[in-house]
């Protein structure tokens, strides 16, 4: 369950902490003048970074598309490996885009098409029932296996899946029956098709789908033509969706228009809402602490590929990028410009230094998970029950994200950003609701 954490309006907080004096009025006026003078350039550069990140995400998705086309034309182990590597590479810029999600409704409303998780993969293809089960009390389409069934009638709802194309995936199957776990599109549907189920639990090892699952002349597990059609449609749809969002952040794009319509201070609130909500409720809570509490690899973000350590690393880096006003592009160029950091430094240099230190601490904790994965302890292994050292490593990442969010709230108060809601998570705010105690 997602909760909201309502920040105390800065004006009220100041009134509670100190007497109302002419000095306080003068300080508030000085702060307001600095923010008003610099906010426009900070907001503009934020949008420029968003444009670059989504453009890179689109470029990487097109490279993935080309690798998948090659795989389907010639389904060899080498081409499957190359397609998997292209998928992992495509996650690098995309994960850095997630900081633009919360606060920007145009991104948040769109995001479910490309990055929804976790998914009930039995909707899409064959699964191992001993690990997955055959039915769900809450999802009638839990094991529908569209790839194996051209026509289905479930719960009185008929689906003609004789032709697997983008329209079938996006308009009929995605979140069918209103069930969010019926993820038919996006990165994770593609991930499942490239890797297959990870049947290793909290032991080392990712999914191990054979290349022959796409070989119509030497087909394993049946329906290789339809499996290829699904993979092709999902990948083409991902490119379409990323094209839409990349265009939204171009000059005169709809995302920029919506940001500008909020005014300079409203845009600053959007920026910090995105940072804080991703940092706390989403990344620290739903994507990390929840899986750690339950010791459940099904709560792993990139669960088929065992790439979660890198997804978390780049999510955290996206937050850091926005605060510092920096982004390293796929072509090797680097964006740098007016930022929340420079704005904060103008008002409170010590606070800016504190925020930077916490962002660095978070990246250090994220790097520790990456280093562990290099030694075979991927995220699902780290969160295993009984893995005391691994659990502590993951908890350190949660703690770092939580601490940086608290400092971000100080930054928001200093900038006069008030009445902002950050995403929360039961795993952090109400653990008993998760554990049922």
C-alpha cells in the first residue's frame, strides 16, 4: 500500500520554531528574492535533463529493438545473449528517468505502460507450475498463456489473440480485468521473454530461457512463432511509448508546458516531489525494504534477469543528477547547469554540502550491492532469510535513501516549498500491515 507523507508548510514550521520577528521577515524576503531570481533557470535545466534522459532511453530501446530483430531472424545463443545485453543497457538511461515520474502527471500516468511490475508472467507464456502455481484468487488471467492460446474465454470475457500485435498487448491484455499484475507491455514483459522465469529462489542464478524458444525450425516449448511475435510487438511498442515521452520533453512539448504552467515555485515543488517520492516511498520502500522484509525474490524489480542491483543504482543516480543538475549522456557528452544544489548553496552552503554528502552516501550503498552482485550475490540472494551480511547491505541502502530524503525535506523548507506530499510505503511507515502482525 502506498501512503503519503505530508510535509509541514514551511511558514507554519518556522512559526513553531522561532519567534515572529522583523529579522525573520527580512530573512524570508531575502530567501524569496534568491528563489525568484534563480528558479527559472533551474527549472529550465531540469527539463533539459529530462529531454536528454528520455532521448537516450529511446536510443537504447531502438538498439534493443535491433538486437531482438536479429535474434528473431537467427535465434542462436549468441544472439540471445546480445539481446539480453541490449536490454540491460537500455535500463541504464531509463532508470535515471524515474526521478521525473512523481510530480509530473504526464510521466506518472504513462509509466505503467513501460515499467509496470511485478507481473503475473503466466498471462504471457508457459511457466513452471511447481514454482508459479496454476491459479490465483485475485487474477483470473494468472495462467492464461496468451502465446499458447489464440482464443480465450475466461470469466465470460472472450479474447481473440489469433494475431499477436501491438494493439492486442496495449489495448486488450495490459491490466486486463483491471488487475495491475496483468502486465503485458514494457521492459519487464520483454525481460520475461528474454530470460524466462528465474527458478532459483534466493539462490544464485537468473532465468535461463533457451534460444530455441524462438526457433520456428527447431522449436522448444511450442509456439515459437507466436512467442517471437509477442517479443517483437512488445519491443516495438516500447519504442513507440518512449518516442511519445521523448517528444513530450522537447521544446514546446506537453511535459514542458505542464511544468511551466505550475509557475516557478510550483515547478520547484514538482522537482523535489519527484526526488523525495522516488527516494523514500518507491525506491527505499516498495522496491527495496518490502522484499527485504518478506525475503521474497518475487518482490525483486528486475526479477527475471537479476539486474535489480543496477536498476536501484541508476534510480538513485537519477535523484543525484537532478539535485546537482548533471547528466552523463550515452554519447559521452555531459549536461551541467543551474540546479537545486546551486540554489540551496546560495541560501545555505552547509545544507547544500550536507545534501551532497547524503547523495554520495546513497551511491556508495548502491555500489556495495553492485559489488556484491559481481561476486554472485544479486539482490535476490542478498535479501534471503538468514543472509545476515547481505540483509545488512540492503538495509544500508534503505537507510541511506531515508536519510537523504530527510535532508531533502530540509532543502525544501529552506527554499520555501510547502504543502508537498511525498510517496510513502507501508514497509517503512506501517510494517505491521506488511507482516500481518
